């Protein structure tokens, strides 16, 4: 790897700039990860609450269903269920949580209007139908919350991998590159200093020899 590096001062400056960028990127990613972890734990509470709500309304709905079948007959309940529309509309939009795209789901207000005529329909069957609408609302809430939880969890893992790559691979590699370039430059400076000292010593010897020769020539005259 180091054989491909040009050990020059410009390369050293570029490596220092890369180190600053990588360190800043790691810091930003760690702040993002910490924020996502906080959001994740808050969503865990919401997900548990949504699950608990779903469990509660489901039990009540199935009690209503069994009661309707007992009082109004299974055939009447099944006939009513077949008369219901098969579509269940949900309003959904995509929102961003610290850069993570997650769905935001809401159930439109259906009002109190029944999708069927209540004539000849037992009150327990109507109650069961109403209770199962509540179950659907709770299911949507669970789906929305747990989808957010999963996507944020995936983003936390992805961000952690990036932080680890920067801190354990990229930054140590840049530091090693900086040490290598500095080592080569320092060695060059020492060699250049030694060379200049040799040249200076040689020039001083030559100057001394020339001065001595001049004195001898003057004495001979």
C-alpha cells in the first residue's frame, strides 16, 4: 500500500485533509447513531403499548364474535361478514426520522355510518363488527410502529458499521500514511542536511588549501 504513496509535502497535506474529513464524518455518524438509538428505545415503548392495546381489543372482539354467533347464529354473522366491503383504506405518508424514511399511517374517520342495514341484524353482531373495526385500527398502529422500529434498527446497524469502518480501517490507514510520508520526508531532510554539511566542509577545506597555497606562493616570491 505504502509503495503507491507519493511521499511529498502535498501528499502529506492531502492526507491530513482526508483525516480531518474522516474524523468529522465519524463524529457526525456517531451523533446520528446516538439520536437513532434514543428514537429506537422510545419506539419500543410505543410498540409494546400498541401490542398491548391490540391484545386487549382482540380479546374483546372475539368475545363479541362468540356471543354474536351464540345469539344471532353463525349463519347470520357469516352473512353479515360477506356483505361487508373487502377494502380497508389507510392514509399513509412517508416521513423522515434523522434521514430514515418511515411510514406514517392513519385510519380515516369512518364515522358512525354502518356499511350495512341494521334491520334484521342482531345487536351482538353489530357490536362484534364494531369491535373488529377497533381491532383493525390497532393492527394498523402495530404495523406502523413496528415498521418504524425495524427500519430504524436497520439504520442503526448500518450507521454502526460505517463508524466502525471509519474508526478501525479508514482513519488508522490514513494515520499510517501520514506517518510513512513524515518518515520519508524527515529522512530526506536528514540526508540533505548531511549532504550540505559535507559540501560545506569540503568548501572550507578547499578554501583553507587555497589560502595556504597563496601564502606559500607569496613567501616564495
